[in-house]
C-alpha cells in the first residue's frame, strides 16, 4: 500500500468556516453584530444585562412571587465606566498605584472611599453573641 493512498492533503477551500460548523452543532447560538469581543467592559455589562433580564423574567413565575422584592434599576454603564478600580487594605496603596501608573505611562487617580472600613449607616453592627470573659471591646 502506498502512503499516498492513506495520506491526504486538505485544501484550504475545503476547510469549514466556524459558523458553518456551529450551525449544526451548537443550538441557540447567535452572533452579536454590534458587540465586539475586543473590549471587556461592554462584554461584562452585557453579561450583567443578561442576569438582569433573567432576574426580572423570574418574576413571571408565580412560585417566585415576593421572593426578591429588591430589584435595582440596571444601567448600561456603571458609575465609573471602563475605569479600573483598585481596592486593598495596604495603607500605602495610593502611592503604589501612582508609581505603577507612572511605569505604564498613565496618570489620574480619584479616591472613592474612606481609608477605613466602615459600615453603611443602616447596617446593624451589634453582635448577637453575648460578651464573654476575656472579650475586649475596641470601640
């Protein structure tokens, strides 16, 4: 038996386009014509929008009535848009961020929180556990 009989060369015009294969193998598959896959922020917001739609559709099921009454309004853009957010407990974090931005040729930093970890005013931060011997109240 000659090698040519079992070795074949595939021509480029015989290679299937991905969409040719998908139409047969993946059910309910859609190409999003105006949502590109090269910018993560719009892709992330789209994923959050899917969760928002699913959450509101769940309200149509009578078994879900009044399970989750808190339904925030979805916005297509977050408050900070595509800007990075860095958070940490390091008291020198601001300096680290500024130096790191300088290294990559960027600038601009805006504080959006306090340097301490505080609770919202409506949060009950009283422990339900009784005080015990050796307990130190730091407040």
